[in-house]
C-alpha cells in the first residue's frame, strides 16, 4: 500500500513540474512586437555581445567540467564501497 502512495506522489510531482515548466516557457515567449530590443542593438553595435557570450560559455564550460569531475569522484567512491 505504501509503495503505491509513493508512486502516485512521484507521478504528481512529475506532472506538477511539467506544468510549471510549460507555464514558464509560455511566459518566456512574451516579447515586444518589434522583435528587437534597444539593449540588444546597443550591445551588438559596441561589440560587447561577444564578451557576454564568451563569459557565458566560459561559465558553462566550467560547470560542465566540475560536474564531470564530481561524477568521476562519486563513481570512484561507490566502487570502493
């Protein structure tokens, strides 16, 4: 009986998470009518957008490398036990 309750709760959590993600993605689609922002135009005209992209890619690469190293350490610890 208890296992059915936990499975039902897990399904409820999954459906709730899916609905929340769908709602969030719909909100992200709400943009102004012209499709171009003054801030984006300024960043592109000054060439700063490339700096922003480079910083974002560096942070993303660092997070990925951190996750890979952490996964390897955890796998090594699991094998030792």
